[in-house]
């Protein structure tokens, strides 16, 4: 989980994509079509037109009209079998339609390597034992925002030290003061997942919006690529829009929303699950490291 860190300029939705998505949404502006698409998508097998008409409670002629519109847009496929028309969902729509909604709502963005507008007065270096007090203080400030983590108390230093991935602990300094930190932890002890890590970034209260998060995440992802980590992942509360934008700027992509994944102060909360795959420049390094094991 990551605390509110910065507010980078959002990427603009390409015009062609906007036109495509508008066409999709226009098709679904009719509630009957939404119900028909839902019935087909959840059936798990081809459904005759007559059966769909019964399920939705409309005439077969009305059902056929709306199904033609759905087929023209590409949501469903119609196949004649004798005198019966069988309807199946287009598998691509099961991922394409949620993708469109995420893109329009700003949860998806182009995936660059990392931010290039890093402030020159922010220094990122490896974390040392002398930084623990600052790290724990900043962690506590993140918890206090209510949108950084499910934790309600700062974890014990010993537990964090054992949990975090050595060589992937960073702090950001501004005018000699530690103003943020970044860490990664393994997602599994299984060897097959040795190149997958979960990341966190926190910035101290009063310094958010200064580019500290950009400096940290740039250093974090570049170091991960160089070390042969092929996947970074993180979970962020949907309310933490700035952190979502920050991670998108570093090549993370939204995989989905995990609904009611955990309770926070007695309330169920969702998280947005994001993933970043190593960029092209590190693929040969990763392959070489994998072949050594």
C-alpha cells in the first residue's frame, strides 16, 4: 500500500480510444441490452434467442432487435443452428469493457519506464539503520491519513526488517532531512516467484506534491529492473488517486479492483491492484539471471 504522494499531470485519453468507448457505451445505453448481455455473459454456454427473451421478459422480436445491436458492436456473436439462433458472448468484451471503464476513469494509463521530471534537490539513497526512526515516523503519518494502508499501528521494526527485501530499501532526502521511503517485499517464498515483489512508497506530511514520490518510484523501478525483478505489484485504496497516478507514471497498470478485500477500522474497503512488468532494457538481464538457477 502507498500513501498519498504527489499529483502528476494525467495522461490524456487518445481520441480514437474515446470514440470506440463512446460507441460501446452508446450501445449499452439501453437497459434491456445490458440485461441481455449480462444473461449471455453469465450463462457460460450458448443461449437460444427464445430463452433469452424469456429470461428478460420481452418478446422474441424485441430480443432479436437488441441482440443485433449488441452483435454489431461486437459484444455478442449470433450463430444459426437450424431454425434457432444461438447467442454467445464475445470473450474479448469480458476484458475490453472493464478496460474501457478503467481507462475513462483514469485507472489505466500509458506505461513508461518511470517519471523523468524528478526534482534535482531530492536525493534517493539506500536506507541504513540510522534511518529507522524517520522511516517509522513517516509510516505513522501515512497510517494517519486513512488511505495509505490497512495497518492501524506502525509494525515493529524487527518485523519490517525481516519482511522487506534486502537491497530494495530506499530513502529520499531533502536538505539533509529524510522525507520519504520506498520498500519492496517478496510476494512468496516459492522459487518460481523470486522475481516478483510488492512495493510501498511513503512521503512525509508537509512534503507531498514536491516530486519526492516521483524520485522514489523512479529509483525503485530502475533498481528492480537492474536486479532482475520482473514484476512489481502493489495495492492502493481507490480514494488515493494521486498514488494511482504516480504508479501509472512508472509503468504500473491496473489489473482490477479487489472488492471488500479487507476491513479497515471496521469498514470493508476495496483496493486497486496494479502490476508493473520489467521494461525491455532489463529482459536480457532477467533471462540471464533466471538461467543461472
